[in-house]
C-alpha cells in the first residue's frame, strides 16, 4: 500500500504556521511533546520540505546529540533526522547533505511515485511547500499541532486556494502544555457514475 503524505506541522490558534520573519519562538515543545514527535516521525518513510525548512533543520539537528544542552528527546531526534531520507524542493539549492535529495519542483506524478516506494508515510513540513502540495491535492493527512497562543500575523498555514478537501477526524490528543494534536484524513472523492 502506498505511503500517505502527512502534513505534520505546528500552528498557532489563530492559524499561523510561522510568525513574522519565520519566527517559531511561540512553539511550546516540551519533553513530552518532543517524545511524541519522535515516536511519530521515526515511523515515517521520509521527510519532504522546502529549502528554508531544510536549511533551518540542517543548521542544528545533525550534531544536536553532541550538545550538552540537548534534552534526551532532542538527542534522539538528531538520529531520526540524520537517518531519514529527505527530499528538498528548491530551485536555488543544488545539493544537500544528510541523506537528502534535491528536487527542483513539485511534480504530482513524481510525488505519488515517491510515496508508493517509501517504507512508510512521508512527513510534509513547511507552510510554503504545504501550500504547493495542497494546490495539487497531494496532502492525504493533516496532522496539526495547535499551540495555545495567538501570534497576530505571519505566514498563514492555509492561504486562499481553489482546492477543496473533505476531511474526517481520525484522532486527537491533548498534551499537558496545552498543545492539541488534530489528525484529519482526506475523504476519498467518490468516483463519478459511469454513463456508458
């Protein structure tokens, strides 16, 4: 069975994936939530991201397990991130380290082929790339982590689009720090009746 493409992202209560200038300081990731992230992401068949998200991750995670200030969950995630196959969509990045393939554009056929050969679901990260995937109807699951904060402005998780998706609530989980996970699966569109 092909892997699903899972939008795995944190969002503020007022709908922003990033604050101004890509600020993520409003994220409330404590040890409990980080352990949950690790469990979910370790089971993924790979990570899909845009250039900015990948470079931000690559600045810290490859050596985070050697940082004495890292928590146990952070040290564990460093290994998860390093080992996972990663696909970065960028027209300006020509190569990347850490088990990463650079792809210049989002091609629907290529993305579905990648999902079909992955060893698990694919975690999609970053609001800009998420918008490109959503516009092509490529997101199968929305696994969102709603943080209990209002940041006022920044990058909206869901910019306006002509693409609609019917969703079914699959599961929820509330964490002690106030973050709530909402996981929605896309409802398959019924096939049109045959007329021949």
